[in-house]
C-alpha cells in the first residue's frame, strides 16, 4: 500500500489566515504537484480526500483554502462571500498565487511541473491563474465555466479541461457557450465535457446542511469526472519514477 503523509499548512491570503491540506506521496524524490481548489462552501474533507488520492498516485497535492479555515454551510453566507470574490479576478488570482507559493515551496514538489484542479469557486481560481499567465501544465475544473476579462484567456499556456452537468442551472447553456467561445477565440487547447442529467456540484457527496437550489449529487458522473481529471493529469503531468 502506498503511504501518504499529510499535514496542515497555514498561510496568508485575502486578508485571512488560510488553512490548507498538504498531501505527500511516499519517498523523498521530487514529484509533479497539483493544486486542488474547493467549492464555494470552502475546504472540506472531500477536497482533502482528493488531495490524498492524488498523493497516493504519486503527486504532491495541496487542497487550498478560500475562507480562512472556515467551511460555510449557510448558503446565504457562502453567496455573500463568493459572489463578490467571483466578480474580482485579482482577488481570485491572489488567493491562487498564495496557495501556489506554498505548494512550490514544498521540497518534494517539482515547482516547474504544476497543475491546478478546482471545483466551483476553486475552479474559477484555477482558471484565473491561467488567465494571469501562470506557468501551469494543466487546468481542470468542474462547475466553473467562468469567463474572464477580454483577451486575457490568451495568456493560458496549458490545456484546459472543464466538466459541467447538463442540468446545472448555475452554469447555464449560455454560460457554457460563452466559456467555449472565450477558450476557442484565445487559441486555448480546451475540452468541455457535459454530463447528461447532472446538476451543479454533481461531483460532491450529499451534504447534511442546506444548499443552494440546483445542487445534487450524481454518483456515476462523479466517478466519471474524477477519471477524466486523472486522465488529464496522466496526459499533461505524468508521474515518473513513482513508487508502487
């Protein structure tokens, strides 16, 4: 069995003390690294487990924080924080860069071989890192078909994969079309997978608190989306010399 080592990392961003989850694979050698961004509620065990799974596959993974160590299980509080954040690309980039600095500072991480993966708000942050011209090997998002400031998508220097549910009322057909047009016009190597019948946050296991309308778990598509993410990483950020 592959041994994964984890630890909590605190770092400043957005005027807060963020609390991330770092997962390291077995061994002592440098490995490719992956940022993992959470849905709008904030960092939870869902993202921590995904970081652990990536570490078990040979990656250094950091599940980053967006709310200063808090998980916002009140939908109205979540929207009150995330709505202005999603409207401010510079704030999103600052949050992403702060997490990226932590990941690249980890001695086990190959700082030249980094991908960004994000869900919802975390996916929007991953895309803004790309639009800022950050050197990434891949960007993967679920439920994050945000569009950026005009012309900035041309700075994206890596393949972009995006997944969304066909019945997601938050990521509408019009938003899907706008995202596709932005990527295409910018000459990005992009892919968009639409999962039939899935709602917003279809990848996320059911929660025991209120959620915004249009959210629902779809176990089959959740597994498919995770496989698609792993395929993206295998293609763009392969692990070499990984421990069995």
